[in-house]
C-alpha cells in the first residue's frame, strides 16, 4: 500500500459520531428536532452529515459545530489537560428515540 492508500483507508475506518450528548440543554432542543452529538475533532460538516444519514437514515437539514479547546484539570500532582472535543448540533427531519423528551 502506498501512503495515499493508507490515509484513505484510515479515513474510512475512523468513527465520526462518537456519542450523543444528553444534557438539559440538549433535551430542550429535541423539541426542534435538533440533536447533539460528540464528534471526532478532525471531522467536517460533510462527513458528519454522511455519517448521520448512514446510521439513522434521515435527512440532515443543518449542522452547527462547536470546537471546545482543552480544559485544565487540577490533580494532586499539578494540572493536566483534558482532550479537546467537538460537538455537533444536527437539525433533522426525523425523531430519534435515544434522547429524552422534556415538556
């Protein structure tokens, strides 16, 4: 395998959508059919959209992404960095059952 083939293979095997983010704010957004997910920090909106339609079989209307920088955590031995994360707010035309409904 050449380097370009290896990079393409690595891109295909990388998970884009990592986990749903279930907080009070994200539960309120479910009423607007907006779902919040933790995504890979190197992914872009097109990749997130393709992965969402592949997993949930729904049409993506709009995606907003928020890149959070690392956070410092204090420990006994000083401070450590928590890895940077990226969130995606996905507006869609379908309803997902994995999020709680708040009224």
